C-alpha cells in the first residue's frame, strides 16, 4: 500500500490548471498546424493562421489561449493500492483549482447556484470524476471546458432499430446545429451505449484522447474517420465562415447498453481543446 499526501494533488492540479489554459497539448498544436496547411478556403486558412498565432502569443506572454478559461473538469483514476493522507481528496482537488485560477489570473466563471447565479469567485467547485484502476498510481486529467462549445452538446436516446445510421445522423445533426457557435475547428467527442449519464461521460472523456489516435475497435475507427470526413464536407469551416476544416477529430467511446436502448451523446469542444495529464 502506497501513501500519498493530498497536498501533492493540490499542487499538481494548480500547475495543470495554469498549463492547460496557456498551452495546447502537442497533438492539438500539430492538428491546428496541419489544418492550416491543408485548408483550401482562403478565409479559412487566414483564420487558422490567426488561431496558430494566438496560440504562440498565449504561450510566450502567458496569456490564456481563450478568455473563457472554463469550468475545471478533473478525471481522477485512482489505483486501488494507494492511500491518501492529510485531508479529503476532493477538497484537495478544489484547492488546486482555486490556487491555479488565482495564481494564473484565470477568469472565474463558476456560479454557486444555477438559478441564483452568484459567482463563487475562485472557479470552484470543479467537476470531478473518479474511477478505480489497478496499481498504486493516480492518473489525473485536467480539462477546462468553456461553455461556448459545451452549450452545443447533445444527448440522443435512440431506439435500437435506429442502428449505426441513427448514430451518424445524431452526430451530424449536433454538429450542424452547433455551426459557428462551437468555435470551429472543433473536436467532437461521442459516447455510444451505457445509460443517459454514461454516454455523456464517455463523450466528455473522449475529448481528452489525442487527436489522430483512433479507437481500437475496427468499426468504431471506421465510424470516426467517416464522420470526420462528412463533418469537414459540411462547409461550416474555421470560425463558421466556410472552409474545409470544420473538425480536427471525432473521438468515439462505446459501452454495453440495455436491449431496449441506444444512447448517444455528443460533447463538442472548440479549437481550444484543453487537457493536461499527470501521473502521481
């Protein structure tokens, strides 16, 4: 049994919140550069050039890539052979978010109550997802999520008879309805199966998968590639102003489901698809 002080969790999450909001992951940087080179529309190429320039300025001058520094989404994959000491883990996570958003001069966007709308002033509480894994390590993923794209996300409770064509139609409908509001080029996370809440979780987690890393399931990999091609033929383009690059990736996760259902969730992220991973 390995012992880990929760103070280490606080410190690393503080650093991750700052890093995620100032630097895109390497896979996202490469995807934007490739998109800029491949874009066929003149205006679309110009927009992608500006996005790449914005990314460089953000890192150089330590200015957030986007003014919406998001609600902190934290995935905690905890080894079953680890013991935490020094406090409650979730308190440590939220303290890390509080420190990160304060020290990083990041916008505080969280309200205490969804109706009363009083700002918490420190961007807490975070959305924390826990899962148990073998071993004695803790894998932490911090993925700040802005709400321009979050608001464009959808859940479809399809019938089994809708099949894979129904899934395709659901994803394409969500992207088409999102249009320019999701700040394309976007990354499209999709969850298929499970239950109402499970498919939404899978779609959110799919956004943290590296761009260009496809599903290991053959038919799912084919579906990811087909949907990406169709989305990029939609003409929405960078910034929603037309072009051949509407999405950088379609990442799909699946899970067993009930005989009577076919849940599908689409969680869209803008071109600022932020995620940082650390292992303690």
